C-alpha cells in the first residue's frame, strides 16, 4: 500500500514553504507536485523560491520543476496556499476534476456546504462533503482550515464551550509578521512599532469561530449562538500569535474547572494518533508571564501544532480571561491543513 | 517675580531624566535640586547618571551635585520619580516639612485624601488638598499622577464619560519597554517576543480610572460607577503605549458623536494655556491603521503630551471600540507630573 | 528677490519624502513641483504617497498634484530621488532643457565630467560644470552626491587626508533599513538578523571616496591615490549607518592630532553659513561606547547633517581605527543633495 | 562501564543553562552536580534559575539542589560557566583537589601552562597539561575554550593558516545579545541600535587566535606570528555572531583553493566522531548574502556547533575577505567546553 500522492498549490510562498517542510518524510503522503504562478512555472523549486525558513530546503524538492495551477497534476490531494482571490478561481476547477483540496485560503471558508475544520474541534463537519459534491456536481471536494488567529482561539475555546457554554468572547491579538507572508510587512513599518490593523482579519476572527463551534444540521452548519469582538494588531515577532481573551460562560466554572477542561481535552486526532496531532492538544502554563512567542511557539511533542494557554484569571466584566498562543504558519496555516488531510485519511475519505 | 525653585527625587533613573529634559528652559520653574539614592549622593549628575535619552543631557545639569532625599533641599516643589516602596517612606517626610510633592510613584495614588490628577480630567480634585493637610498635619502636600497606561486611557475616556456615561471598559495594552525604567526589560526577554504580563499593572489600570473619573464629595472621591477589565502586555517598542479599548455607554452615541466629543474636548489646561498643555488634548486619526507608536507618540504641538485615538468603530459586544496611543514617559510619567505642577500654579496653590 | 523654485523627481519614495520635509520653510528654495512615475501622475501627493516619516506630512504639499518626469516643469532646480536606472534616462533630458539637477542617484556619480560633491570635502569640483556643459551641449547641468555610506566615511576622512595623507582604508558598515527605501527590506529578513550583503554597495564605497578626495585637474578629477576595502551589512536599525574604520596614514599622527584635525575641521558650508550646514561638521565623542545610531543620528545643530566619530584608538595592523556614524537619509541622501544645491547658490551657479 | 560524572559551576546563568541543555542524554557524561553562587545554594534548580532557552528545562534537573562552588562535589569533571573574576579564585581550588575543569571563563586562557583549546584547531595543546600539573602541584587540571568571537574566527582561519600561512587578520564582529548573559544587554540600549563596543572583547580577539594557532614547544606555546585587528559591535540579534574578516596570506591562493581548504577541513573531532563534533566542521555557502544569523546559526548536523563561511571574495587591500558566522552560546561557549571535554576522553585524560 503506497503513499498518497499530494501536491502544493502556491508552493513558493511563505505558507507553501511550510507545506514543503512539513511534508518531508511524511508517513502517509508523498509530495509529487509543486505548482505556482505563471512567473515560476518551468523553473526548479530551488531557483524560483526565496526560501525563508531556518530549516534548510529539503534536498528532494530542490530540483522539482514548478507546474501550472491547472488540473492534470499527478496527485490525488492538493494543499492550497494560494492567495484568496486566486484560490476562488482555481480551487473549484480542481475539485471538479476530482481532486481533494485542503485549502488554507479564506475564499470558501464561510460557504455553507464547505467544511471549515479543526480536527480537534469539529471533525464531524466533514459530513458536509457529500452535500457539497451533490450541490456542485464535483467528483472531488474542498475543505478549509480557519485563519491563524481563529485557529488557536477556537482550539482553546472548544473545551470551554463544550463544558460551560460560551456566551461572549473578547479577543485582542498581537500577530507575528510571518502571518503576512513574504515579503509581507516592511521592516520600516514594524521596527519599534505596533500596527493596530490587519486588513480583513477582525471580520474573520469574529465570524469563523461561530461556524467552527456550530452544529452540523444535515446540509449546513448552524452557527453557534455567541458573539465575538476582535481587535487585531501586528507586532515585531517572527512567529507566534498571542491573544488576550475574555469570555462569558453560560454555566459557572471555577478556575480549577477551566484548567481541568483545557488540560484533559483530547479529541479525534489524539485518539487516532494522526501523525501531526499534538498530544496534549492544549498546553496550560502556570507561570504568571506565560505563554510567550519565543518560548512557547514550538511547545509540545509536535512542534508548532499545540495551543498554549496561560494567565487564567477572573475577568471583572465577563467571567474569565486568559492568554492564548500558537504558531501561526504551522498549526495556524500549513500544519492545520495537513492535519485536516490526515483526518480525511482517518475518516476514509481518501485511500492510499 | 522669579521662577519657582523645583527639585527632582530619583533624578538619575529613566523618569528622572525625563523630568530633567522637560524642565530645561521651563518658563515657570527653575531646576535647583537633584536628589537620588545614597549610591549617587555627592556625585556630579553627568557622572552618576547613565543618560538614555536621544536628546543630549542639558549642559547646566551636568555639574549639579546629587543630594540626599531628605528635607532641607533648596526648593519649594519636588517632582518624585522614586520607586514606589521608597516613595512611600520618603514623600511624607517632605510633605510634613512643607514641600509640595508632585509624585509619579504609585504609593499614594489611591489614598482617599490624596489627589490622583490629570489636569484635563479632574482638576477640581485638588480640592482634597486641604483635607489632606488637616488630616495628616502637613504644611506641604502630595499630589499624584496616574500610571502611564491609565493616563492615556482616561484622557480618551473623559469626554465619552462626560457626554454619554461609561458603563464598561475593556482594555488590552501593548506597552513600551521604557515603561519599565532602566535597565528594565532585558533584551533577551523581549526581542522577537511579547510578554503578556506586567507586575501590578492590571490592578492599577482597573482601579485608577474610577478615582480619576469620580466625583469630589467633600473630603473624599466617590468612585465612578463603571468596571474596567485590563490585560497588559510588554512589546518591543521604545516609547508609546498602544491600547485596544472597548466601551459600553449609558446613552447611545453615533460614530460622529464619539469623534465630535473627542475632537472638541478642551479643559482647564488648554483654557489656561499651561506651558505643557497640548492643544488639542486629543488627536483623532481617520486612517484605518493609526495610531502607531513610531508615527504618533510625539504627535501634537507639545511633543509627547497629547493622546491619540483612532480606529473608532462599533463593537459587536459592547458599543464602540477604538485604539488609544500615548507617550508613556512624557505624558504618562514626567510630563504628567509636570502638568499637574503647572495646574497647581494656575490654581494658586503655589506662588512664584 | 524671490525664492528659487525647486522640484523633486521621485517625490513619493523614501528619499523623496525627506526632500519634502527638508524643503519645508527653506529660506532660499520654494517647492513648486512634485514629479513621480506614471502610476502617480495626476494624483494629489497625500493620496499617492505612503508617508513613512514620523514628522507629519507638511500641509502645503498634501494637495499638490504629481506631475510627469519630463521637461516643462515650473522650476529652475530639480532634486532627483529617482532609482538609478530611471535617473540615467531622465536626468539628461532635464539638463539639456536647462534645468539644474542635484541628484541623489548613483547613475552619473563616476562620470568624469559630472561633479560628485560633499560641500565640506570638495566644493571646488563644481569646476567640472563648464566642461560638462560644453562636452554635452547642455544649458543645464547635473551634480551628484555620494552614496550614504561613502558620505559619512569621506566626511570623517577628509580632515585626516588633508593633514596626514591617507594610504589605506578598511571599512565595515552596519547600515540602517531606511537605506533600502520603502517597502525595502522585508521584516522577515531582518528581525533578529544581520544581512551581510547589500547589492552594489561595496563597489560604490570602494570607488567614490577616491573621486571625492581627488584633485580637480582641468576637465577631470585625478583620483586620490589610496585604496579602500569595504564590507557592507544591513542591521535592524531604522536610521543611521555605523561604520568601523581603520586607516593607514602617510605621515604619523598622535591620537591628539587625529582628534584635533576632526574637531577643528570647518569648510565652505560652515564659513558661508549655508542653511543646512552643520557646525561643527564633525562631532567627536569621547565615551568608549559612542557613537550609536539611536543616540547620535540626529546629533548637532542641524539634525541629521553632522558626522559623528568616536572610539579613536590605535590599530594593530594599520595606524588608527575609529567608528563613524551618520544619518543615511538626511545627510546621506536628501540632505546631502540639498546642501549641494545651497553650495551652488553660494557659488553663484544659480540666482534667486 | 558507567558514564563520567560531571558538574556545572555557575549553573543558573545563560551559559550554565546551555550546559544543562547540551548534557541532557549525553552518551558519555552524566550530570550529577549543579553548583552556583551563595544566593542560590540549597534551592531547587527550577526555583533558582530564570530559564531563558526556548527548549524546555530538562525534567531531571528541575529538582536537583544547587550546591556550593567548593571541592567535595560528587563528580570527576566540572564545566565552569563562572564569571571571570570568580573563576580566577574558584577553579584552582578544584584543580588542586583533583577535578578536571573545562572552563569557559577567560581568567586562565592566556596562562602559558593552561591549554586554550578548540579540538579541531589545536588538539595537541593538551600536551601542556603535565607541565601545568607539575608546575602548580595540582592533581587535577584546567583547560579552557576561547571567547565566542575568537572561536568561530579561528575555526575558519585554521585551514587557511595551515595551507597558506596567515600574515594579517582584520575582523569586525556583529555580536548577539546572548553573548552578554542574562539579564545582560538592556532592551533600551539595543532596540533600533548598534553598540560599537564590548568591554574587553577586542583585546581577547586580538590575542587568543595567536595562542590557538601557535605551536606547542615543550612547556609552552609559541605564539603564531600574525597580527589581528578587531572591532567588536553588539547588534539586536538573539544568537549568532557575524564576523567580517579580511586576511593576508603568506602564499597566494585562488578562490577555489580557499573554498577547498575550508570545505575539506576535518580534524580530530571528526575523525574520532566525538559526540558533539559537527561534520563538516565548516560549512561554506555560495549565495551572495549568506551566512545570516537567523538562517545559519543552527546549521549542520550538530546544531550550533559548526562554523559557517560565505562571501569569499578578493580584498583590495589584503588578499581575501569573507564572512564568518557561528552560534555564540553553543560552539562559542558551552558547546565548545563540552567538545573539549569529549576530546579529553578521546585522548585518555579521563576514564569512564
């Protein structure tokens, strides 16, 4: 039984590079296709790509030749790191042609028939796939992972929502520069500075959590009935988004209840031991000054895949406040899409 | 009619240096005394002080000799940049001996009979001074300015509270390293990082605003009846605290109402044209990505004294959210104490 | 007698913005023309320009409309902040049409009949202008200022060359990100990093000093007979290039001789009191750890125009080593071109 | 045959923590002793130590109790991360008592009878040990590793010296903040800045290389006959020193000769496959803009132990110039001392 052949759409960008790195020596997937924009098609990967990761570029991709983002690629599953406006055009052509798309793009996240997935949070939402195929007449399908800030926020909220019911969520993020891709944020804009604005980000963080924590109701998701208010900032940090969160809960909970709910949380990826599932999924720190990006962004047994929570304390206005931290280009982007693909395998949506 | 002779307690530290700089060529005050801890007493200022400001050390203070922090100093008014635990011991000895203390320390801010002042916000709270003198038997007195984060938060809240009534305030701060003094934050702790914790800070930001916006009721302040929830973070920015704020208001207000209330705000310092009063006191920016520390921390006609507000927009949970920015060691510390002293002169508490 | 009308070619970029800022309220020049690339032509300056300076955009340029970079502009003198390959095409068309060009571009710096000027260093090199006009049949002319790193290096070397004769120069630079323009250096490339390479920079720093310190010999410059070895690095500093320099001198000099030569140096700009001439031109610091960008880049009476030298000490291999620091976008770019224009006025090349 | 018991003197500081991390699961050494200053003695390591490494503190050291830095410790070999002035007092008392000291302190580096060692460079200098014991009457002995900047400089120079003979060396360093320990460099001193001075550093870099590349001549080292000129700067980089180097060689060499000499260099640690020996010892990069701290400080098969060289090109003044980069707290400090200890085992100075 061979490995499943996979490809990357948008392979030369910041997220594309993370896919390349994470797929090196994957036990289930073999990277056979790198696709990119016209400008790069026909070039060797090592030549077309300005590699920005500290880890050296894997030897075997250096000479792979970049292909066009059009069906005909030799693989079953595609990871999409395309910009959203291009993803909107390109991804359906592949789904129609029978490919499975695990997309990091925001284009289709909020479509009613397209799953927005965090395997620990709502693995059952893959139940939308059949609806999607029927409605759109596709032989393949698209699944998506949420925005980087949403991902870690909802990973931390899930056990609380399950145990105590969320009513309100305040979140202020301090987001890393790698979230803007490459070249992304100009150094003159961020050195000795904070930018209190990221285009489109607050809208995503205020809407995606309600779909992720929503209920699969046949052919659509019933949005979870809580409100989110988000304020998103860029800070001069390479990797790792920090989020200050306050929540109101339906049922009262003690600090011990909160900690216990977070620490004991395990879900499908941990139970099925998916290759990129961190265990524990959520790391709770007791120190007064943690989590911090430089110390915690790679915490846990699968570097960059866990969510770290700290500073759990009462909120004078809502119920509890705490700090959430997670790696934005691993679990918050490429790693999130990859774990989604691993979930698809575990659920039998794709066979090797 | 000569200038009022003033001195600085804790003159060699980060805030002490700002006092030195701001007092250069002051129209009303003449700096005659520099006092510091035992370690520095007897040394020339230029020798005892590791000067960290980009502006050159003023020529005339270089050869001033540092004195002991005990009464007998040749001046009428003292600016205190002492650490809080030392301020607690030292400041009363001066007040008893007849000195006026304008203190930046937190030691006495929340005492019922000691004014916590922002001249634009609660200039009438100097009405506590007589109570203080009587109760404590002092010929001098102490007034205080709030924490750096509180200062700019409350400066922005004041016009809203006056016009629409505050009910709830959420604030998440991203605070500059200069707020921790010198040497303060280790570079290994903050490069490529966020520290989601500043010791004692959240408690101050949650309590001081209620006193500042409270009502003078004879011999005490009636706390304003709203709640604040604060989360304070350190970021790698030299100067300028950025604060993400959400507020609930008692009376409904449109975005135009909010902007108008902030833009038109003038108070005693502007009317009396105090030397360090910024005019306008509040600068409202319309761009989607302002204010930013590097662009706005020195904005306005008196550098570092104004509060800058931007990104005013509806909050899905409360009523309005916005971003507040201000200079933490100027208006947020030394400049705040200096404007308080100027208010005392304008109100006739001290004569030249 | 009115002001001289001046314009800026490439007005929206980082150096263009510095020209705008430095020309505000200039005693001799009036800014009447802003020109830029096709993309911006016809737009208001405030709209076309992503302003990156902490100083607010001057009110009077906000509504000025950007014009095409072709002759016909209403002014006598043009400051060029064009990219080099565009400067190469555009600048001669203006010189031919009678304009005076003070160019910051590298395109024509090393041409034999085009002056490469630092007013303190080689003001007599304007003697090339007549040769240039005759040879090229131009009614206007072009003068240039050197590369930012060269500028401060040669400003410090000039008094030493004059007094003791330079034989060899080693220089390793640590250059600010603003030197790369905007957006310029990506934050992902420079946070927590050093880039030991700047394209084309070392070649400039190894060649320009020999022309600047060369001798006007009728219709050309005789290169000064010393060698330079340069290594150029980018560091995460906003403004201010730091240079570690070692020199071998023809005649022996004591440390006191070196300091005296630097401190006492005055030249045409200081004698003629040109509006942007710093006095002193060179600031010598005695502390062991100065100059530093954050403390010294704006040192002196005309912010950003002086060169700061420190750490003068013997070199085990050559004769003396020291550290040079200067502002790269003020004296090292726009300010350098502006002082060149002021020199032209003082020398009578242009009349108001 | 059991593991050799080792301890750390100065275990709670920045270098001490690196020793702890590098000794986790070491094949030959077992960490049995943690010693520190009086202030920490008797406390648990987890309690006494402000851990600053991104890697989590190893579980097994958390509860180890800190001991006094006096003989009687239960181990054969001690790694010393003591400050130099303390090392000067403390290390001899251990050597006299029979312990082997592998010291990172500078105190004894230049003593004639104490080896200053880089295992790849001068493994035969352990020949001084017998002289040292006899002369001092010690049953144990001290060996030292060089300064962090020297270490990588000399690692790169060794193959060139061997093949072509060094005559002159210029070096300008851009050093990481971790080199100053913890808390070390204040963030206010280094954000947006370069500090062109590190106390005592240039003296070390100008003297240590001559001993390291010197010749063992019976009971002393004959210094290598070349001169070094060093200029040392601090930059805002967490880990990894970057050095711009120029060399004059006795025998002429082409660029290919230089590259070949560096790339093919192997020495005792590589041949004996010491656990922390990187292979290759020197990594040569061909890109124009490498090495860079963020990309190359952990390069190679043993993270942080290799030296990376790039930008090899002719020098207009000497013969060749190039850029050297290496990790300062791994190979440049704790890792260097550890490899020295591994060399001692390989040479039979200590038996397990």
